[in-house]
């Protein structure tokens, strides 16, 4: 067996929700740590979402 570490960037998610989603997908989570958090303006969030949709 091998232990792996990943960085996951999310918007509008809580640690408990992330842990549950991964568990539901059959992924065992050893640790979940918030490294950085910042507040974003609503308009910036909409622009970012639109850009991500166009980039696929």
C-alpha cells in the first residue's frame, strides 16, 4: 500500500462536506487540513466560474 498527498482547491465547501464526498467515492481520507483561505467578492466568483466553464 502507498500513502499519497494531494492539494485540492475548492470553492464553497466545508471540510466535513469534502470528507463525506471522498468517503462516498470510496476514498479513505487520512487527514484533511485547511492550508489557506481567503474571502472573494461575489462578482469575482461569478467571473471565475464563467471562465472555468468556457475553458472546460
